[in-house]
């Protein structure tokens, strides 16, 4: 019961849940906003204190509820404010992607990026890339968005 090819209309705009660590990626998103960088409106940000707090059930639940993709934002390796939280996230990612696959979703719907507080421009570009990739995948089969 894996994800099947879904209609890919030209006007499809994916919904992306962005789970960002408070100290780096969330601050980078804030910096992008104050610098008036235009990030896609598809992104809805959820702040967690550390990317190490992100569990597989968060991602599965988001996809089950219709999110087209989940973007996890973490500090760069070696820069975690909680010493090794981002290492936990990196180690968990293969397991998370396997769970996503077992629930019938394409693992490409989940992405991990290391973005610091000063990398608002990079966050904007990564967001645009992810939107483009999700458009090529099509809507999440469980999405209620028409």
C-alpha cells in the first residue's frame, strides 16, 4: 500500500511542515524575514528547542494529516546548543525515512537541512528547492487540499 502517482496539476502548491530548532534554523528563518527575503508561503514553521527533539511520530503524524512534506532544520554539526542533539537527528533520519516508507509515503517527502542563524538566504533557497521537488512528487495521497 505504497504511495501511488497522484495528479500533478500545475496549480498544486504543497503544504510543508517545517520543524526548526530554536537556536539556529528558526533564527535563520527570522533573519530571512527581517531581511525581506521571499520564502515560499507553503512553509508552516513549528519551533522546537532542538532538532534532537524531533521524533519519527511527528513526521508520520504530519504526513497522515495531509502535509505534502516535512522539512527538519538543525544546527550545523558541532554547533548544537545542546551539544549533540543534531547528531541524534542525523542518526534518526534513516530510521524516520524507513518508517515513512512503511506507512506508504515516499521518503523524499522528508528532508533534513543544517542551517545556521545567519543563513536566511540558504533557508529561502532550500525551501524553494523543496517546493519544486514536492511539486514533482505530486500531492500527498492523504491531503485534503484540492
